[in-house]
C-alpha cells in the first residue's frame, strides 16, 4: 500500500538521497520517493506495522513529521543526514560513470 508522510527539515537532493537509502533498506518498504517541493516522502509498505518504523527512521535522521516537535537536535541531525546524502549521491554518480 502506498503511503505518504510530510516531513520537516528537507533541504536538498542530499537529504532525499539519505531518506531513500535509509527507508529502502527496511524490509517491506519499496519504491521510496522524495518530493522536495512538498516536503513529502512516498513509499510502498507491505504491512501497516512498517509505517511507525518509517516515521521513527525519518525522525532519527532529522526529518520528523510535520506535526511533531522539531528540536535543535533534530535540525542538526538533518544537516548531518544531508551531508551524508550528498556524499552518497556523489559516490553513486562516480560508480555509474
């Protein structure tokens, strides 16, 4: 089933890369897409129990749901996730070349 979560702190393709890689690594979650214009993450989940796990994973990375508290710590985590995502994107580009 297709799910959509609106998140905070989404800044760029680096953030998107980290989110896609992290959620895609969860068994039962597939087809992860990040909509930067609308601050949304969309994915298919094979079971409802995976939705809270996806939300926890996003918050752990620094991207809490829109209605959740957004502490300074979460904002800082999102900057780290963004940097990691940028490096990951660059590595994928180099591998593809």
